[in-house]
């Protein structure tokens, strides 16, 4: 633990070696976050780069309260969301639909790689909401604040994302059943 504190303090002093070590230690974790919020690998790599630029430029703001990894994850998520806001790709649905009753569907035979591809193929507004809610545990209230929408829109986007994913998974299962 003291090694991490030393690394952070050296980063605050501008040490390139400390920055490189933090990059080596955390780039895989943060790239995973970027990948699940991005449409493809190239976009995820750009977001990872931007995230580390922000982390290193704001490292003085880390006060050793809470987890350093958690602090970096929040910056990474915010960096990706900020990129989408700037691109104005988020034409979020503003209609409220009845919240669907969630059915738990288990697809043990689907690889993580296939599932990630399906998530990446979701329209931006659905992908971001799905990831924030399902994978990162944010509430609809928090998501609506992060994306500048209403809670109803967040719920609607989540329901639509789940519906699309369920359809893709069922189509995949049918395809695998035919091939198998």
C-alpha cells in the first residue's frame, strides 16, 4: 500500500516513471471500462488515452480518501460520457414507457466476447444507460444526472437495451442450435 502512495506522490511531482508504472498497473482495468462504453476497440483506446491524460493532470486532486482505483474508474467513465456529450451523439429518448417486468434470462452458452460485441452494437443512448445501470451499479437518478435526462428516460433506455440484447441473444442461441 505504501508503494501505491509513493507512486501517487511521485506522479504529483511529475515523475514520468511513476506515471508509466500507474499506466502499467491500471491500463487493463480502465481499458475494460472504455471498451464496454465504446462502439469499438479504436474508440476505447482513444478514451483510455484521454482518461489517463485527465488522471495525470488532476492527480493533485486525489486526497487518499477512498480507493485510487475507484477514483480513476470514475474519471474514466466521466471521460467517455463527456466525449459522447461533446459529439452530441446522445439523442436520448424523452418518452416514458411503462417499466417492463424484468425477466431473468440465463445464457450460459454465450461467450463474454459475444456479449460484449452485442453491448457495443447497441445505440449509444442504450449502451451508456445499460452499462451505467447494469454493469456499474448507478441508479436511474444518477444516470439521469450524468446524461442530462429524466429518470423515466433512463428507465426507458434500459428497458429498450435489455430488449435488444435479449433479441440478439435469442437469435444467437437459435443460430448456434442450428449449427450445433
